[in-house]
C-alpha cells in the first residue's frame, strides 16, 4: 500500500503566499486530540460535535501564535471519513508554517492527494470521482469545470456500474448454462442476452466516441497558425490574445521560434501557437523554425493556414491550400484588395461592412476572408474554430469521459465485448463468451477503482495537490 492509513496527517490546504485566510487540514484518529493539545480552548475542542466551529488561539507553550477557528468533523461525516479538523488562520505564510510545524511534532505531513486517497479507501468516493476532484481543481475553463463536476457527482461511475451489472448478469447466465447443462434449467435465451450485450456495446462505443472530444475539453485543443512569412500570423495571434505578445514587423521571417499561449474560446481551453513562416531559406535558425512548424502542424488538433493577396496566387498554384476538418484557410489583409475591381465585388463589400463572412468568390477551396484591422474577420474566425470544437450542450451535461486512463479502459472493454459478440455469432462454447465478459468487466472496474494496482494508484494520486 502506498500510504499508511493509520497515521494522523496534516497539510496546508491553501496556496503558498500572503492571503486573507489560510487553512490547515488534519485528518486521522488523533486529529482532534492533537489540535486540542496546541489550542487555547482544549476542552471545547475535544468535546465539540461534528461540524462545530470553535474559536480560540493556537499556542506554543506560553506563546500565542495565531487566532483561529477550528472546524471539527467527526468520522464518518468528513471528506476522508475520519476525524478531521480544519484550522482557519490568518493568511500569513510564516504563522501558517509555524502552526504546521507544531502539528508535525505529533503527526505526519500528508503526501500529495493523501486526503482524497483516504476518501477513496474509505469508500467516500470511487476512483473516477477522486480523479474528478483533481480535474475540477485544475479545470481551466467553464466547460471543463462542468464536465469535472458531473464526474464528481458520480454520473460516469453510475453509467459504468450499470454496464458492469448488465455484463455480469449475462456472464452468469452463460456460466449457469455450462455448469448445469445436464439439468432441467430453462434454456438460455441467447437472442435476448445477445441483444443486451449489443446494447452495452453501443453504450460503450458512444462513451468512447464522445470521450475523445471530452479529452480535448480537459487537455485543451491545439490550434496552430501557419502560412508563408508576412501573411499576418503573429498579428492574428496577438488579436486572439488581445495583447501584443508576438513581434509583428513588415519584414518577412520575423518569427523564428514558435510561441504558444492558452486562451478560452467560448469556455473551451485552446492552446494557440504562432509559428515561423513556411518558406525555403538558407538561414539556419529559420530552417530549424520551419522544421518545428511542420512538426507542430502535424501534431495540432487544428491548423489555421493564412495567405494574403500577395501569396494567394502562389498558394493556389502550389496547392498548399487545403480545406479539411483540421484546416481552416484564411485570406488575410483583405483590406488591401481593391474591391471594385473584383468579380463579386458586392460580396466583398458586404464582408467588409461586417455582414458577411464565408467563401472567397471563385476559389476552389473554401477560404475565409479576414483582416486583422477589422474585428469582424477575427470574430468570425473564432466562431469557425468554436464550431469545429464545440460539443452540443446536452452532451456536456450528460456523461463525458475526459480522462485518458478511462478512455483506454473503455477501449479495452469494447474489444473484449466485441470478441464475446463474435464468439456468439460463431457458436463458440459458452465458456469462451463468459471469459470475454470477465475481461470486459475487469477493464471497466479499473475506472471506478474496484480493480486497482498500487502502481496505478501511485500515478493517480501523486499528481494531486498537497492538502487535497
Ligand atoms: N494591410 C494589412 N496588413 C496586415 C494585416 N495583418 C498583418 N499585417 C501586416 O503584415 C506584416 C506582417 O505581419 P506579421 O503578423 O508579422 O506576419 P507573420 O510573419 O505571418 O507573423 C506587418 O507589417 C503587419 O502589420 C492586415 O490584415 N492588413
Ligand atoms: Mg510572425
């Protein structure tokens, strides 16, 4: 086992630095007696009932260290399911550390995630919910918060438990048919069992497919700006961030190394990357920058390929403009065009007046016109990105698998279940089908934590904050 569960543990739960308040958490069978021993109102604290707050002073022999409120929790009605005390003191890091040092004379410092680990071991939370605690703390945007909160409420755990129950029921029916095949039991309704297994299979498939997008919600979408030098990549980058982050100059080849920044687009976490312009060059530094750009484009979730009136014809001739689900082509600097001389001048005029955004007339690929000098083009580009990454709101409020570990477990379960279904259609022996169903259940049990290894728990809880 990774942590000793019988020790009493303590940790500062609030961030380091000066703040209005700071909170120290103590959990374990001796939590209340240890805090009482350094508290001015010893009896009041020792006799406090659960959820009672006791006002007093933390004292070191005769010296008063801080005036605090101690909130008492009695097991099992606490986060960890153990006796707990939360000491709220003044947010002075020095005072807070002195209180912690006093406590640590009688108990041990908590490891990262150890409070939540205890909650898991004491069945307050299952593993998927414990992971949601960490996701909720680290969620960067509103959409990621909703999804983590749903998981914490147990939505994912319930769905997985229901599927586990269905699969286990079916497995038992197959096993009974093997074990008592010589007895007068009613025959296994193979059609009905198969139908149920197919339903579970479809549910898992749906969870997996939605989950691939859900994972992006948790980890973010990477959007890479690319195109020839000087088309305005850094200008677009700065407009998105609403600050002059990247250097913009009229001179081609300004951006050599890439820059990346996080932003929230309609509640979705987006990592926007500004890259070196793509061109043939003899300059060593620029060459390396261009190589990096190519790697970034291939690993990004989306690319915004920019061109401008000067490079458009070359880009069209070279077939560099592609329009697929991963790429958005943009013609920047449309303010430089002489609209009256263009074939579909009316469309361009409508665009410039901010009423239209769409195709560049007569081009083979869909190219979005834009100018970093006008808000319309940038806003419309943002909408295009959002449209491609956004999930329907119903999907957000339902179950969304956002965690790589969970997705891998679901994928394994789908594989085992599809083997079971194949075995049924091949008229294979029931023992083979039962075996595949056991495998599927065991993969799914890893999500809720009914099946775990020390190594797996280590990996999960070590990424938590201290004090959580
Ligand atoms: N006319 C016009 N100039 C632009 C526009 N966007 C960027 N520029 C200018 O084009 C030049 C190159 O821009 P920059 O963002 O550094 O391009 P990058 O090399 O692709 O990063 C700068 O002088 C910008 O001010 C635009 O929409 N219209
Ligand atoms: Mg640049």
